[in-house]
C-alpha cells in the first residue's frame, strides 16, 4: 500500500483526468503488473516483439508514437529510442517508470493527454460529449504509431462517469462509440499503425472451466492478426481461485484497409 501511495504522488496526471480516476487506475494497473509479473510476462514479450517488428518496417528518421504507454512494461522503449529520432510516450497519466525512461533516453518525450476526447466534458458534469481524438494527426514527422493494450480500456472510466446518467443499453452503445473513435483516430495517420488489444475476456473457475465470456470491444471488430492468450488475473488474484484470461490480437492498420464492421 505504501508503494502505491508513493507511486501515486509521483504520477503526473492533469486534474480533470485525476478526478475521473485516471491516476488511480494507472497506479492500480502498475501494482497488478507487479503482483502478476510471471503471468503477464509472455504477453508483454509478445507485445514488445510485435512492436519491434512494426518498427523494423518503419522509417526511423522521425517519431515513433506510443499511445497507452503506461509503465512501459510491454513497450521496448530503449530499442525504439535507439532506432527513431524521437519516441513519444502518450498516456492519460505518466507513471514514475515512464518518467524515468524519458530522463534516461534523450530521444524520449512524454505526452499526457486524454485519448477519448471526453474527459474535460465529463469532469464538468455535463451531458456526455462525443468521443473523438485528433492528437498528433497534424504531425508530419510521425513514422510509426502503436496503440498498446489500450483499446478495450478507453471506455471504462468514461462509462463509469456516465453510469448514473445513461441506461445500460446506452452505456454499451457509448462504449462501442469510444472504441470506434479510437480506431478512426488510428486510421487517420499516414504512418504505419500497429494496434495491440484484447478482444475478448474469459472468466475461469478454479478447475479451468469457463464461467463467462465478455466482448471487451463492445461489439466492434478488428481485422485478422496475430493472436495469443494473456492470463490477466492468475490464480490467487481473484476470490475463489477464479482466473481471467483474455485473447489478444496484434493488427496492422492503415488507410487502405476497410474500417471494422
């Protein structure tokens, strides 16, 4: 608990985002990553490998933009900094781990921003603003864009803020709108884009049988890509020995491909 308090104090997060829970969520995710390090390691390795493969196909004479950088456990920051002229780590809250990487590597910069485009309006308590983000679309120097295990997380805090305003069906529709707005943002870049996201989640009993399945993208779909399993909550993390396992997909997106149905 003390470590989490210290991490929270050292995490940069603008007040509107902090009020919606982004600082708390970032610190909690980092704490879970420490607790579940062994279970998460294969997923993190697969994500880093997918990013490095995409980086190898990109022009290094520019910027690599990482959306959803978090504590950078799934982002090969040192390798990207050695390859690209500039690396931007973008997230709603900048944890101490990301800040340390920016100090260590001169090519690395931090960008703290809301990738849903909704936080400012929600923090004011008004009606739900339309989701959408255009950050960095005007930057002609970007040579690679990575959305790193972010897509399914984007709707969570906005929907929590709207839970008292909207009925369940409207919340589901808003969740899909947020997901599709991020996909539209990614497709707006002229540079190559790699999307890594979980696409479904399974709740497992202690004996491994499936208790429930959840569509983590609210009905949105992605093109085919490389897939693997991520043991998000191993035994001991949840009550009764239950586990959470997600299916992850790594997809190359570009303007020439049709948008998901």
